[in-house]
């Protein structure tokens, strides 16, 4: 009798899941009910050309050293604040941090002339100064993600007197010789940078999307299989939709920066050799004296750990450490890996240096 009852319950559960799977499948295909993203309240407090500085609402004590996040030029920043419960920024705010975000509007034709110097010598130092002014402090902590981390390193190295309390970089490329996909094609000469620029002089968003997709060409097949298996789960579908929206919501990349990357980083790998020259001067990672935390994702297919691991030997800081998390490039900053490991470790590291 009990065995028969168990079979009935199992059949009932399968039927219910099929109903929910059909309901959510229709919503997914039709694009109905897409979850809202980037919901943590924030204010736009400073702009310069295509650079924006946001300050998030929080309860940080007055005069606390602010945490300024430098986002990459290649994606949308809302992955750091994807959804309630899936937000790195939410974790930082809950721990009492005064959180700022440097983000970028889509580059226009005029921005195609931007160079690395435009960002690391102009936009970033000015945004850092604005953050300190609004926070009422004379020091900042900086967290750079992916290419935002690379720019943060170059800005700190090129301005040794920058009032930097601590520098955290996440999934940040340093050794470009181990990067694959479009980077590898450019390095081998199979693709010329000018071939991927459009009439605006920038790398179009579609090319940026294809460059990331090239790294895992069969990923969608497995993702869709997982989605169908769990289509009955409302929370999973919402999370999947939000992540899918971010993955496809790419932005153009400034053409001038892409040309410099090709020459300095991809072809000559000068960042890993600590021989970069910007604005006619040597910009050496060895000149970074502030504490540095290098956060890497063990399963990162975009920036493999081998690309980031060289950093701690290159910086001149006496307090430089590496944290490797069993996550991927994206799950490092969102989801369970972020909540259980990434956020708590970064928060603990920052608090120790502020003390």
C-alpha cells in the first residue's frame, strides 16, 4: 500500500513539474516576466564624458574609507548586482561598506580615440578623487573586475602617490600569452584588429559577444539542457533569464584601447614583463606599494588562473596575496560561490587592512 502511494506521489510530482515547466517555458520563449536586474538603490554623483560614478545607498559609518569598484569596458556592470540574493554589491553593503561604482556608457565614435591613458591617467584618478570627496576621506579602497582590474593596476602603478588603502583585483588578465579565443587569433595574426572595428572605430557589441562565445562554443547546448530539466523551478528560471540577459547584453569596446591592447599586451605581453609604457613614461607594477589581493577563479575559461597568478610577484607591495576560489569567471561574482567564498574573503581582507 505504501509502495503504491509512493508511486502515486511521484507521478503527481512529475505532472506538477510538467505543468510548471510548460508555463515557464512559454514565458521564457515569449520573453514575458523577465526579472529586473541591478536593483540596489544608487545615485549618480559624478560624470566625465562617458564615465559615470555611482554611490550605493548604505549604512557605512561616516568617514570610512570607501570601496570603489572599477568595472570592465567589455560588459555591463549589473552582473555585480544581478538580483536580490545574487549581488556582490549587496554583500558589501550588508557588511557596512561605502560602495561606489565606476561604470561606462556605450562608446560613441568620438570615444574610439580613447587610449589606455584616457582611462588610467584621466578618468580613474578623477573618479577616485570624486569618491573621496563625497565620502569625506583622504584614502580609498579599489576593487577592479576583469579588464577593470587591469586598468586599476595600471592606474595605481602610474600614480604611485595615489591614496590607495588596498587594491583588490578579480579575474584580472595580466599574462595575455595564455588567453584564448579572439585574443589568440590576434596574437597569431589570423585576425587583424582593424578587421573587427566598425564604422564608429570601435569593436561592435556583436563581435564582443562572439569573442566570449568562441571560448565555449558548445556551452549553449548544455545550458539549454539544464534549463529544460529545471524549467519547473521559478527561481532557477528567473536566475537563468537574468544571467542570459547579461551574457547577451554586450557593449562596444573602444577601438583605440583595442589597438593598444593588441600591441602592448597581446603581441608583446609587456604587462606580464612589467615593461609597459604609457604617456611616454614607464608604468611599472613594481611601483604599487599598497596591499594587493589577487582573486582568481579556478575554473575561469575567460581569464584562466595562469593569466592572473603572475601578479603577486610583479607588484612591489610587501602585502600581496592570492585567493583562488573554485568558481568560474562569472560565478566568482554571482551565485553561491560569491556568497559563500568570494564576498566574505574580500570583506575580511578589507576590514583587516582598514584596522
